[in-house]
């Protein structure tokens, strides 16, 4: 009878501290940094065209496309930091090295004030490989315990404050995604998780895919990665709730 009790006692406190610093694996590739901005070799090494040269011959890096494969590191142009905080409210802020204009895509703070303490989200798996979903799901485990921040994943869009989309949106999932979005009451948020949802990722340009959700829905939060680390996803959600507090 006391066995489960003693087992629980032995396990101790399992939930990691977050923030400030999550435990990251030694192999973790965080936010990439451009070290050599005139390096053409890096562009050739990138399998998903995340790297490009602008008209002035300077390197730009779109982390909304990047699959963090590490190929470009060989050229010496890119170095991967340990920074896990990568989410942005604007698609243009995911493109490093490019001139940043005023985008007008800032979070609609006034509207989202109601989400400051509690955020209920419906996850839509829109045809990817399942890796982003795995890193979203892990947030509900004892280890991350996302509910301590007031964030919950719900089964019905009618109970949700917004949707979290992973995957490039296959043609077969397009209607389901749009119907799920419609079923969420106003005001609502749309969060794109992973390179596929942001830009199509490795599926970009395939005829049966929609190249992510940017052309289908108004995206409030972009969380890059392939897949993003759970810490990156959680940090993005918390950014959104913090912005709602301002
Ligand atoms: S890490 Fe990103 S930018 Fe570098 S080669 Fe891979 S996909 Fe391209």
C-alpha cells in the first residue's frame, strides 16, 4: 500500500526550473549567428534556401526556414549559440541580416490582455513529421508541467483561446485547419511552431502543401526550429502572455 508513496518520495521533485535556464543537451544548436557576412559557400550548403545573399552581397539567414541541420557551420559563416529564446511576433524578425522595416505585425496587445494569466490552446497537427508535436506534447509532462504557467492544451477549439499549428499544412489538412480556426471564439491567437508551419520547411514548394500557415491565417507568434526545443516553445508562449500584460 505504501509502495507508490515511497517510490514518489524517492523520485523527488521532477519539474525543471524554467525560467531562468533550462537544461540543454551538449549537442543542442540554439540561435544561429552570422559570423562571416560575405560567405557564398554557406548559401550553397543550405538544403532549404534559408541562407541567401542580398543585393549588396551580404548574407541573410531566415530562421523561419532553417532546419538547424548545421551544414552551414562547415563554411565558417554561421555559428550556433546556446540561445533557446527564438520566438518573435513578426515574420520579418526571423530574417537575420536583412534591413528591418516597421512591420505592423506586432502583437495586438490590447486584444490579448485577457490571456495574461490563462491561455488555452488547441494543437493542430497539419501534416508534418510529428517532431514539433512531440516537443509540444512533452510540455504537459511532469518534467515541464506547462499548466503551472496557466497554459493548457484543450481538446475542443470551442474551449480554446487560440490554435498552435505544426506542419506545412497539407492540402488534405487545409479545410480542417481553417474550420478549427473558425471554431475558436474571438479574440484568438494563432501560433506557428516549427519551420514547416512558418514557411513549409523541408516541404516548401511541394504541390500538395500550403508552405505553412502564413498565407492562410493571421499569425501572432512564430516559434522557429526543426523541431523547436520545448524550452523555445514554452518561452514563446510566455512571451505572448507577458506581452499581454504590458
Ligand atoms: S543550419 Fe539552417 S541555415 Fe544552416 S545549412 Fe542547415 S538549414 Fe541552412
